[in-house]
C-alpha cells in the first residue's frame, strides 16, 4: 500500500481522537429562582395593566346612569352591545331579563357625559337587518326638552326587515296576479289597446282625424261637401254684401241722396218753425188787442198762406224721400 494512503489514515485517526475529548460544562446562573420570580411578577403586572387599560378604554371606570328599555323580545341583543346616538356609542347593555309582563327588559348603562343627548322625548329603536347584527339606536328630535332622568323606562320600536318578507312576498304575489289579469286576452287593457290600434288605423286612412270624429269615410265625405257648400254660400253672401254696400253707401247710393233730402228737410222745417213763431207772435198780439179782430184776421190770412206753402214743400220733400228710401213709412201731416 502506498505511503500516501497510510499517512491519510493516520491523520483521520488522530482527528477522531481529538473529537472524542470531553467538552467543559457552562458555569451555573446565579440567583436563577429570583430572576424567574421577577419575570413572572413582571408578566402579571403587564397583563393587569393591559386589562385595566382595556377596561378604562371601554369606559368601565366612568360614571353612568341607568336606562331600562322594554321590547317584545330581545332576539339579537347581547350583554355588552352598544346603544348609539348619531352613530356614536353612548351606552352599553349591562343586563337582559324577562319582565313580569312577559316582555324583554334590557338595562343600559349610559355614560353621564353623553347622557345629555337623551331627552324625555327621545325615541329608541331596535333594528334587525337581513345581514348583520341587531342595533340599538336613540333619536332625539327636540334637544330643548328636559333631560332623560336616571332609571327611566322607555319602550323600544322594533324594525325587523325579516318580518316584512312574508308581507312583501304576499304583496308581490298580488301584484303579479293583477298584472296577469291586466294582460289577459279579454282584459280591459287589451280591449283598450285594440281600440287604440283601430283609431290609429283610421287616423292613417284617407279621412284622417275627421274620419275618426264622424265615424266613417262616407260621413267625412258628406261633411266635406257641406263645408264646400257653406264656403260657396259665404262667397255669395259676401258678394251681395258688397253690392248692397255700393248701392246703399256708394256715391250714387241711397244714403247720399237721403242725406241731401234730410238737409233740405231741415231747411224747410226751419222755415216752418219761423212761420210758426210769427203765428205765435200774431196770436199773442191778437189776444192782447182783442178789439182789433179784423186787423188780426187780415194779418193771419197771409201767414196761413205762408204756412200752407211751407207745408206743401215739406210734403213734397217727404214724398221724394219715400220714393228714394227703400223702407217707406206712412207719414201723415196735420195742419193746425
């Protein structure tokens, strides 16, 4: 065997001899029992401090006042549950019991620093949602009301969403039945839609809306003919009105001639009025001078002749007006 292998074997054996030598033991720790006891005491102090801090943080050392809430049942309410006002916890449920009336009696410890939010008119609710835990809430509408006294007893308004599910299902079922009734083939809505469709078809027809109003196309045609005849009649009446206007109010019409005759008549009447005034003067003079009847009679004769002449002129003028004026009236003039 070569020397190389012998030397290598000797070195390996030497290493094993050195490894098998005993390791010296570590020195013992001094006062190990005292140190262990000190560590245990420190752990107890830390746990106690943590518990005290948690109790302080939870308001265990704050002064509270008692509030008793009465509900039909306390399902979902547990001891330690918060009661909130505007989303902030102001108290905690400390005890749940059954009252003598068979209702749930929940005792709530309200922190006194937050108790001023609760008033005599405050309302308390217990809300149960389909998802999530039950919540106790307080609502104060009028903050100027007297504060809620310590130990006050209030009823709780319960809002249970799950309790509304059967009612909601019943209402949904009734709604579906009503919809089925409304959309049936013989329903009033179906008949109304058919009538609307027929009216729409008539509106799209030849007669349009007039055909809908008259009921048929024949009646609409009759109405068209009537309107045409009425238009023709109105045109004829307009023509007659124009002719009558020209004949009555035109340049050579009746009204200008009548106006001239009236002017002449006014002149004649003025003459008659003057003659009558003269007659009145003569009559007055005749009454005053009764002795001279002969002279008065001589004076009255020419005046009477003058009056008769004027009256004849008036009669001729009236006859001329009656001849020209289309609406003749019987006029009678009596002499005095």
